[in-house]
């Protein structure tokens, strides 16, 4: 089975020309088209694709909140014990401009390839057991809520935690899922400090403590 970096690169290498001739690749790609890559890796690939834009050190205006909602929906399905994810039609038909997708993939492929070099099936019960699904689903859901919050700083680190965890699910790598959980913990602490800091009149909790 092709690695995620190869699958995404296949989309990114296609031209994005609004005046392209009939039969050539479309300017926009719907989420359903991207997620047809999933196969048996559906939960992992759904989460990886949806967290990918926000996990990059690039602005992703307009995507973090709706993608966070979908990530939360997927996390609830993991907690419920579903083996295959379900998404509403309006999510599947959401379009992403091919130029924007190319920009994300170009920035993210080097990082994906680095992760793929170290990822392999291990500690598989973390990914496949019911307890593991509840643990990972809980953290993914909390990070999805963080992504929904329209406050700077509450998106990137939580999305990174989701992405690393999702990549672990893709490769059945429990060690990578555990690392993703630790990043989620860090993201949760950061989001909490930002929200508490704003409530107390600062930028972060640390800023308020310094005052």
C-alpha cells in the first residue's frame, strides 16, 4: 500500500489551471475525493488529512474551525466503538482549491517522509484495543474542540498532536500514537493557558503571572 506522502503527492503534482481543457484535473477537490484513498486506514487517513493544514506552520484561514468540528465528530465515533467512520454529505462535498492543497502538500511532504522513515507496526494494542481507542479518541476529541476555538495559538499544536496520532493509526504504530498523545497533552495545556490568560486579561497565563 502506498505511503501517505506518495498518495498526497499524486494530487499535488497535478496542474491547477482554471482554463484547463476538458478531461484535465479540476481546479477544486472535494473532501470525498481525497478520502477515497482511505481503504482500511479510514480513521487514520481522515484525521491525518483534516489536521494536516492546521498542523503546518502556515496560515489556514477558514479551515481549522470546520475541520475541528469534523475531527470531533470522528473522535466521538471512535469513543462509540465504530470501526468505520461516517461523515455527513455536506462535509464530503466540501471543496478545497487545488492550489491551496498543493501549497500544503509541498510544505508538508518533507515532514511526512521523515515520519514515514521511523513509523512501523509496533505496540499495536494501543491502536487496536478498545481501551486504546477510548484513550486516543478522548485526546483527539479534546484537540478537535481546541481547533474549533477561533483564538490564535489554539490550533497548530493540537493539530500536530492529532496528526501524529493519526499517522500512528495509519501505520498501526502504538509508539507514534503515544507520542501524539503527549503532544495533545501539551496542546491542551497551551490552549488552557491561552484561554485562562485571556480571561484574566493577558495573552497567556504566563503573561498574567509575570504581571
